[in-house]
C-alpha cells in the first residue's frame, strides 16, 4: 500500500548478498561505528513502538533491560516469532520475504545491550519460515556478522500462550508456556533449566547488580525489522512517516469476512476504512459492521471506521492497534457466533494457573454455545450465565489473556444488542460458534485457518473427551509423578 515500503520488501529477498546489495547491513555497520550508547539513543529517539501487541516503546524497553543487566551472565535477545494471534500473519510474511532484516535488527539490539546470545523463537509448524531462518542464520554466520555471538532457532509448540513473552521464556527453559509473574527484564533464562520461575519469590535481576540473574529482551519480529533502517537513516527519517505518538509504518493483516485476505505495510495514522478497502477490498458481502483487532482488544464498530490506525487514536475510541490483525465482520457475519468462537478459543488456550480465567472462561464459552441454540425458555439463563462469568473471568489474572476474554466478548455483546436479543428470545435458528483460530497460511487472497483448533480440548489434548483438568494442573501432575 505504500509507494516505498520500509520493512516488507516487494519481492522475497533470497540471499544475504541480495540483501546487502540493496543496503542490508548498513544499519548494523552504523551501530558498530556509533557505539552501544548512541545506538540505543537512536532507537529511543525514533519513538518505535513494539509491534507484538502492546505498543510499548522499544527504546524504553531496551534501556530497562540494560539497567537490569547481570554483572556476570549475558542478557539474551529473543525474537518473538511465535505469531498465534487469530487474524495475524504479518510476522510470517516478513520472515518469508526477508528474514535478514529481522536478524539484523536483533544483532543491533544484541550489540546495544552487550549480549552474546540471540534466540529466534518460532513454532515447529512454521515450515517455510524455519527453513528461511536456518539458511539466513548460516549465511550471516558465514559472513562474519555474528562472530561474537550465537544465534539459535527454537521451534516451540502451537499454543497461543507460547507468544506471551514469559510463557515463551518457560518454553525456552524446556517447560510448557505457563506465564510467569516476573517480567522478562527481571527474570530471564536459566541455562541450567532447574528453577521454575512460575512461582513468586524467585531471584530476580536488580538494577544495582545485587543478584547475578540476567534479564531478557523480548521483541516482536516486526519490531526488530524496523531497527536496521532507524540506524542507517536516522530517527528523524523514521519519524517522517506516521504520527508523533505512533511514528513509522506498520504491517496489517486483513482477514475474516473481507473481500480478500492480505498482509500490507501501511503508514500509521491512515484511516481504518481506507486500509480495509485498499488492502482487503472491503466487506465480502454488503457493508462492514465492525472490525475485531485479533482477540486482544475490543471491537471497533462500523460508526468508527474512519478512526486513524494509530496507537493513540485507537485507544481513544476504546480499542487498540494490537498486532495489526484486522478481522472484518460483514453483514452476513453473526456477531453472537463470533463472540462464542472467541470465547471458545480463549477458554481452551487459558492455562488455568488462575482459576477464574479457566473456569469462568469455560463457563462463558458453554453459555454462549447454549445461547446460540436457545429457545424462548433457555435464552435468558444462557445470556445471564455468560454475563455473570464474564464479570469475574479476569479476577486475579496473571497475564492479559483473561482480560482479553472479558473485553473482546463483552464488546461484541454490547455492540450488537439486537442480535443478542434475537438469540435470547429463541428467534434465531440454532447454529455453531464461528471458528476463531490462528492462520496457518495465506494462499493467494485466502487464509487457511488451523482447523485443529476446532477439536482442541480445554486440557490441551485432542482426544474426544476433556479430562476436566486445567493444563497447568494436568501437566504439573504428570511431571510430579
Ligand atoms: C496471550 C498472549 C499472546 C501473545 N502472543 C504474541 C505473539 O504471538 N507474538 C508476539 O510478538 N507477541 C505476543 N504477545 C505479546 C508479548 O507478550 C510481548 O508483549 C511482545 O512480544 C513484546 O514485543 P514488542 O515490545 O516488540 O511488541 C502475546 C501476549 C499475550 C498476552
Ligand atoms: S490469566 Fe489465564 S492464561 Fe494467563 S496465566 Fe492466568 S490462567 Fe493462564
């Protein structure tokens, strides 16, 4: 969508030599000439914000990680390439198109933070991306870019929580992706793999180096892809695009009930409507009735489709940019079936370390499933149960999956009262929830969804029956035995 894309090359870059011929490596060289502090200052000045979902300022994160560095053990730089947000395919598109840009960004971070270890965390199922990364890492090693450090590729499980940064660190230590209490800049990777960091009271990195615990820097694939050009061309150049609070460009994935599915690079601040039409061709049928930014932030209603795609403007309308996953609802979409599908996805993916997230989450999914099959007698009960359990699902939650459940499902029910009412009074034909699942491929103008999601049980098995045990209990019991 941009005349001059900054991070998503028009054609796949097949070899490191081709990348270098088009300016690849300039950012890393500029960083080495400038020194670690000037490199970090340039990233801070750029105002780059993390593209993994929360939009956290990247320079501020790098500065914190540096402050908590261990006196003895190296910090690790982790590329979060676990992309599992329903409706998102942009990280895999970047890796398929040009893995060198992402790796160069991670090398610049490693240099700025004085680290000797980079880990790229993908999923075992990401075949084409893993193949491209393996080749790119070998080429970068052979070219001597990574002389002082090691770049590892870790291929993790197909679980949504593996993308959550502390769940990801648990996987790097050989366990399941159960989110931790301690954030990555306070608790990194224990190479011995002995102490689980799930509980409170574990030793953490400190700003004054009192412990030897090292922190970890975790950034998203797309975040790292922005870094080389920031170094090569400067923070002022980076800020020539986008808005003051959301500088630069960003990738979006348009899918759901759009005319076509696509990934594109847009200038931050472009009106949502323009992006939906130019990238996704508008609605599949009729008009767009809403947009779901993945399953992480509330729905954007049709009345707000002219909102600029920036972190600040989307927050102002009560939603968010998330990971740029724009899942379109058209006039044929049943928002109650979408709510039930989102609830089903999040209830299944919840790990169960926090009882309300798993139990109330499952109860919401069951109640919405019942609402979709309700007659005039059972509708009230199903809707009340869904609302009651939504009110408590996020109580005491350790990570944000639970509040995502509350907000995304809550916003769908609130924005489409007529559809909810029709099911409540039994005036709609019974139907199944809409499948809400991660994208496994983008073929032409269509996405392929992970249909394994449809048979996944809340205990994370694929058997015909759920054991009733939360993954955190089932898996811990097994490892205790
Ligand atoms: C349930 C859940 C799933 C997540 N999945 C991903 C993911 O697949 N990829 C990703 O980069 N970030 C994901 N995140 C966000 C990460 O925890 C983290 O904020 C991000 O990797 C930080 O990188 P950034 O600062 O560059 O955005 C997820 C968060 C949650 C709560
Ligand atoms: S909020 Fe949910 S997904 Fe997150 S740690 Fe607690 S139980 Fe697990």
